[in-house]
C-alpha cells in the first residue's frame, strides 16, 4: 500500500515537471515585443547613412555616432535637416528624446543623450 502511495506521488511530481517544461518552452519561444528605443524595426524603417552604413536599431546609431566622420554627421544634421531627430520621432516614437537632441550639432552629445535615456529606463 505504501508502495502504491509512493508511485502516485512520484507520478504527480513527474507530471508537474513535464508541464513546467512545456510552459517554459512556450514562454521562451514567444518573442517579447519591445517598445520605444528597444523595439525591433522593419527593414523599410532602417536608417541608411549617406556613406552606405545601415542602422537597424538604436545600438547601431550609438555605435555610428561614436565613429562618424564630420562630413557624414553634417550631411544628416544641419540647418535644413536633422535625420536623427526624425528617425527617433517617427520610427521609435520617441518624441521627448528627439526634442532633447534636435539642437545638438555634435554626434557625441547625441550619443550621450541617447545613452542617458537608456540608463534611466534601466532604473525603472
């Protein structure tokens, strides 16, 4: 009798383990949709720099701003246009961040502002 009871409990434990594994697989296979700066964007929303470099996400922009030469930067940011402002606002829907960088005429200042925003969001 004790043996039957043991087998029943063992069976319940195995069932729980199996269902827990199934749930974990389901959750890990689902992609979490990010919003704002961290969202995945469509290829038609990628940013093509005038030197041919393609930016696929905010991290690509941060990296590019760090090494971007002046000619490329001033092609995209000048008195007539601010392509980085537009990309942040229109693609990532980051109106406030875009407004903070709109007057910047230095790639490193834009990079720092984006990084500050990312760090602040990690605090929450």
